[in-house]
C-alpha cells in the first residue's frame, strides 16, 4: 500500500441498504470504499487488482460470488477476499474457502467484527497488489515495469510513481494535491505545476504505444486512470 494512501475496499452486495451502511461505516474507519451491486460489475472492477480487500456476497445477480472469486484467482488477482453472506451452512463456507476466500462472515454480523477482520486482512495482504491491470495496460509493481499489449513502456522513476498512484485507485479521481503529497512527499520545491508537467510526460509516453486514453484529466478535480469498461462498471462519465 502506498504511504499516506487510504486502504481501498471493494464492497459487493445486491442489497442497497447493506452497501450504503458498509460504505458509510468503512469510510468512517478511514478506508476508501467502492461498491458494486452485481457479479459481472464486481468482476470487471476486481480484475484491476486495485483493491486491498474485497467484501463479497455470494448471492449476486448475473454471476455468483463464488464465480467472481473463482475468476479472480484464475486470473492471478490475489486481493484478500472476505465472503459476507446469509448462507451459513458449513458446506457454503467450505466452498468459499476452497475457492480462495481469505475469510467468511455470516449475516447478520457485528460491524465491529467485520472491521476487525478487514484490518486483519489488510495486515496480511501487503503483497496482494503486485500487479495492476487496466485493459491492456499492466503494471508489475514488484519489478516496477509497465507494458501495453505486451509492449514495454519505459518510464522515469517519477513518471512511474505518478502512474502507480493513479492506477492503484483505478476508476477514482486523484487530486493534484494527493499526487503531490504521495509522489513528492516533503520535497519543498514541488508544486502543483510539477504534477501537471509529469502527468504530461506520462501521457505522451502512453500515447506513443496507443494507451493515451488511460489517464484523463477531470477538470476542476484532478486525474483518473480508467478504461471504458471500468467507467461503465462504476458509472463514471
């Protein structure tokens, strides 16, 4: 997890009341929360690898939580997954764990216990976000390498750091101040203008390999790393 960046949690549940309650509660605990209400949307969002924990219901429209989890693991996404479901049978819990879940919580549950389990997964899942994927753009965080459709993209350390911050929050807007704080830290000479300059450098290198649409400016707000598929899944415009 990047220093100074909130833990990012994907909450997947088809009940709007549950999603809103978990979003409010986890946000109050200092986490950034993204929500999904059906299986296909959850899968598209989760496959980016841009989350520290996924809270995943089993009974979902379109694709069950079991199948979402199975696809995540088959695609190499190692994000810790906590299954959260009203299905309380031993076989249900065993199936989830056998498919690669890291925990199983039965509804109704104590929010205090859920937060404790999420924090435990955050402590254990430090290496989970080693690869970030946005369409054909792949960021190997262990090797600090970037590729587009199999073609290497050569970035300077600062350009890589900017892309890493944006991709680690794929589908969400990152402000200039957040980039400045996370990438430049305590460097006294750094300004918002430096952010604009390096985002420009990064874009030109991405455009050179056909990935120019991955990083966009959201006027008056900041920047976003996304794809049309992810935008559709999250309702971004």
